[in-house]
């Protein structure tokens, strides 16, 4: 049986180990060579397993950060690639020569892995610019851009390109283990008994190492640079394999030449690929992209729109493709977020802001002259962009951001904490801290990781931090676009022991937006604010009348509130409400 397997594994290979290489070696040397080959193959398998896992992360990461599909991308990508790897494992049986097949496979994987994201960005960018190109060519007015037919199909299909690459790479990655196993069979019959177990052991260990490398190192790299570095490992594995098994590989010189060509391509992609990819990504935004940065946690994109006639440019910030603020109307959002909260609080001395790392809400808080403000945000790199000029950001953009937030983040009354809010507030509770007002300015629950920050458990923690006569406000998504999610936020806060009222107002960049304001004792926030005929601050835009009117909703708005569920920790209920309501591509030219 063993002889049959060995013959099958070598079928189609035109070069074998010659007697001059192995047959004349002493037994001890032959054993040493066998152990060397075995360790080499297992090391290659471990490296490639790490690469395979990183490719999964890279492609899903791209879909999430650039296309705004973070909520489903990683799960979809992993599922697609696992199925494709299984199919690839079956398909590997059709490769007659394992040595030649493996050497060629690593060359193809290196090319595909390094170019997948760049090609995807180019196709998506072209698809979004095509209507403008046609309109400019034909002299069409701006409100008559062609967006149906072939163009619409191209734009929709381009969003699935990362998953198509996932299938292609998954098929090839799935072939690696069977081919390595057949190579090991051909080198030593002793490996036949434990071949599969040993190979899979190396595969699992390598995958774990790949996950660690991704989290600790590659997560903060430019995504195209990370792709090029990962592909270089595939190429290195190919070089080592060709060097050791030159005699068993058909067309070895041709495959080696392909590896050298791929090396030149990878060097080019490492040096220039990130800027090329970013230029393609910039085509997705309506305004000119003036700065982009991939932090450890998210993709930040700043855009600029020049208005002329002496008017200041309009700057916008997108996080993972979703609009966070526009300088032309951010004051509307942040005024409604902050001023009703502090007006409903008995005191304004000690304030906690959760999120809000851009400092725009903090600027509004300082109108109330607090004694101290604690701001907790996960992303230190984001906060730094709004604290001081950044060496890579255009000076005019840095200055505009500092002017927009009034340099509030550098105020000596601010205590900055960089932590995940769900766990970070436990430290505040442990220190027995109390706050006169709490402002929760977090991104929408568009990802399962964010869902916990809108859960009943999270709000029960905030009960421990809020003074009995204080008030808390939570940004609560759009009551118009995501009505069920909006109502669920209010019901979840209420389930934690708060008295809750909800209000809304139009923010032109977002549309109709909503907030939930909560108190622990005495009158609810709406009743407290009803007594205010003026605000005790020098606020030029927001008036008590606007605040009072914001609590009014259509008569039928809460008719189905009884059917809407509280977002229990671990239930992902709010995430599913939000996912069902919002387009994946908010904030970009994809609709």
C-alpha cells in the first residue's frame, strides 16, 4: 500500500531523487537529511497557515473599513474562505506532481494576495467615477448622472469583489496541506502513519501565530502594505521549496523566474501600493480626501470641500466609511447632545464624556464652565489628531480641526482616558467616582463589538457613576431611518433604572437624528427642561424653544413600542435592529 501511495504522489514528476544525491549517503546522513526536510516542510506549512489567516482578516478588514460593511464582512469572509479551502483540498488531487504544483501555487498565491485589495479598490473607484465621466463627456447636468443599467450593476457587483478574492485565495490555500502531505509521503514512508496529524498540528500553530501577528503588528499597518508583506512570506516559502527540491520540480527555472518577477512586483507594491490604493479609495467620497489614517481600531478619512467667495472649507470626518461629522453643521448635533444634558443636571462641575474623541462635544461642555471633565475614548491616535498638529496631516486641516473644537482637548481641566468604555468605566466605579452629568457619544451599534456599549449591563454600570440629581444623554441613531433601534435604545436605558425621555432634530449631514436623555430621581429631564425659559450660558444657536420642540414626535411613533425588545447583554438585539434599517454604505457615493 505504501509503495502505491508513493508512486501516486510522484506521478507526473519528471525528476526524482537521483542515487548520486541520496542513495550514496551513509544511513546517518540520510536520516539527518530526512529530519531536515521534514522540519523544513512543517515550518513552511506553519508560515503558510499564518498567511492564510491573515488573508482572511485583510479582505474582511478592507470590506469593513472601506466599504462600510464591517458588521457582516468578517463572518462572511471566514465562512466563504473555509468552504473554499475545503473545495481546494479536494481539487488538489488533480495536481499530478505535488512538488511542481506546490511551487507554482505559492507563486500564484503571492500574486493574488498582494494585488487583491489594490485591484478591488481600482474597480470600485472606477465604478463610482464612471457616472461622472459619462456626464462630463456628454455634458449632462449634475442632477442627471447615469446610475442605472450597466453602471448600477457594476457598482453593486464591485462590492462583492473582496468575497470573490476570498473564494480564489481560499481554493489555493486549501490545496497547500494536501500537497505538502504528498511531498512528505514521497520523502519518507515513516511519515505516512502520522502525516495528517503532524501537518494539521503545524497548520493550527501557524494560524495562531498569524492571528497574533495580525493583532500585534499588522492591524495598525496600511492594508495594502500588510498584503504585500504577507504575500512576501508565500514567495519566500516558494524560494526555499525550489532551492531544496529543485530536482523534483518540473519547469523549475521558469517557476524560479516567476518568483523573481513577483519579488519585483512586491517591492513596488510595498513602496507605492499604499498610495495607489488610497487614491482609488478616495474616489468613493463626494468631497476631496485630504488625509487618511488607519489606526489600530479604525480607518479615519478627512475630506475637504471648497466653497469659494471667502467661505471656509467644509471638512468632514468618516470612520470606516461612515460620516462622523461635517464642520458645516456639527454644532447642531453637539449642541443637542450636550446642552439639554447639562441644563437638566443640578450641577455641571464634574462631567463624564464617553466617546467624543474629536473634542467637539467637549467644546460645548466648556460653555458651562465645569471644574473637571473626564473623556474616555478607545482610539488614542484619533484623539491625537484633534489635540495637536500631525506631521503627516496638511497643516490647514490640522489647524481647522483645532479651531473646530476650540483646542478643548488641551484644556488642563480635561482628564483623558484611553480604554474600551465597557471595561474602562469599571475602573471609575472602583474609584467611587460620581459625575454630575454623563454624555455618551459613541458610534452607532453597527458592529457586534459596539452592541455591548448599548446594552442593559452597560447602562446599569452608568447608574453607579451618575449623581442622583444628574442627567445622562446617549446618542441614539436616527428615529427616522432606524426607528426600532432608536426606541430600543430608550427602552434599554429605562430597563437599567433610569427615567428616559427621547428627542430629535434635523442635522442636515445626517438627516433626522435622535438622543435619549435619562435621570435617576425626581422629575424627568423633559419636566426639568420645561422650566427653562433661557439657558444660563452664552449659546448663540440652540434656544429653549428648540429644545422643548425636540421632544415632540408624531402621534403614532411609539405605537409598536411594546413589540420592540430591550438590548440585553449578549443578545445583539440592537445590532440586528440597526442592521435591518441602515444601508451598509452610509456616507459614500455608493447610493
